[in-house]
């Protein structure tokens, strides 16, 4: 899901003249590649994507690779472990992305970006949901309900603008938002879901130390169908004799929209004269406990467990990584 991945830099082409002395003077130019590659590895105490824990509030190991061209074009990949409690049968998230970064020559420090990204969850889909419900209509027998519906895979287009240490970006889904569609208990297709964000990376007087701030707003194009929510006993027949859907919600929350926030410090440093190290400490959370908390649909386990967690609980998150 959407998150900051890797800072992309546009590198200029370097040209080095080499002069040879001979019977006649001859100059040859050796041009370095217009492409630049970086890789990264890191550890996070809780993988939060747009304020929501993807690892059941546990640790994650992450890695990525980026290719940038001197023209401003970029492409890359990012991977992290995720929790099968949230993504049944999926233990890994793989993101593939590409786009273009540019600057406005007339205004120093003004830049823009546009791109696309795909979030993939190998082997995972709603069809592999493994919920245990107390079906009163079936005489109190615990049963498993597996919904119809597609994969978790989600695709977004995005565009943004930046000025010095301040940036803003908007993202929109090109298909359904993480498998949220009518066949999985939603009022309609969630294509067109948006996420708007404002970010700040403010340098401090201490070399390498940066103050980080973020606020974002998720607006899902649709909500849970009320006919699939039973506020008292999951699995009972409700509405027009329709069975409740795959959820353990006791809050009755239908709307997943929220505002998330992050504030903290990032510190770039060396280890044994090796550059590229970075550590961060951030305070992260968001404001929709009814849906994403332990009493809501978003905080429930979809992996055959009655366990639930506040996946949006305000918390301090520690990060450590290195770029090569």
C-alpha cells in the first residue's frame, strides 16, 4: 500500500574530455552512462502504509532497487513482508513503479512528478479468506465463509509537486481498491479511490538530521454494504435473508475513510566511513478507530483467527536502513 519508498535523484550526464598528444592534436570524449542504480535494505519496527499497519503491528524487513535516468525517468521495485491476518495466504508485498521527475527552470527549487505504481500480493486474494463465524442460523455451528472477489493487487496513478522541502501528491486507483468490490461486500466498485498527502522534510542545524512531517487523506469510492454487517453476531441472517459478509465487526462501521499523520526525525550517518545509513523515529496514527480498530472490520483477522487489533493505533515507529 501507498507509502514513501526511496528518494529518487535526477543525475546529470558527466562528460570528461581526454586529450592525446600525437603528430596532430586529437580530443576524444568519454561519456558516462545516463542511467544510475541504487539499492536499499531496511528494518522497520512496524510497517505502516498510510497510517495502517501491514504487519499486524510487528516488525518488517524491506528492500528495494531504483533506476534513474538523467532525463528524469525512473523505475523501481520495493518488497516487504506483510501479515496474512490482513492479506490471507500472502506474506509478501511487492511494489513495481515507474514515472518521471522534472524541475521548473523558471523557479529555483520547484519540481514535479508523475507516475504509476502496482501493489502486488503473490498468492493472496479474497477467495482465500479463512474466517470462522458463529452461524446461529446453522444451529451455532462454526463455519467458514469464503467470499467471491478478486485479488488484493492494486494499481495507482499519481502526480505531485514539490518546492524545496515541501511536497504534495495525489494518487488515484485505476481499479478496485485492494479487492473492495460488490462481490466482497461493498456498495460498488471502488475504482477511483483517492489519497491526497502533504509532506515536509525540513533540514535542521544539526548535519544529517531532518524533521519529517506528513498528513494524508484517504477517500474510498464506496463503502461496505450495510446488508453485510451484523452489529451483534457475525454470521446471522440479516436484511433480506442475506448472510453477513466476511467480517468480525462489532462497531458496525461502514466507512473506511480516514486522515493519517506522521511526525518525527530522520538522521543520515556513516558507519566506518561508509555513507548511505539512515535511522528514523516517527509518531504515526490516524483517526478512524471505528473501522480500523479492534472492533471494526479493518482491524479483524481474515486468516481463521478471532484475534483483532487496532491497526491504526498511534505508535512510535523506528526505522533503520542503508542505501547502496
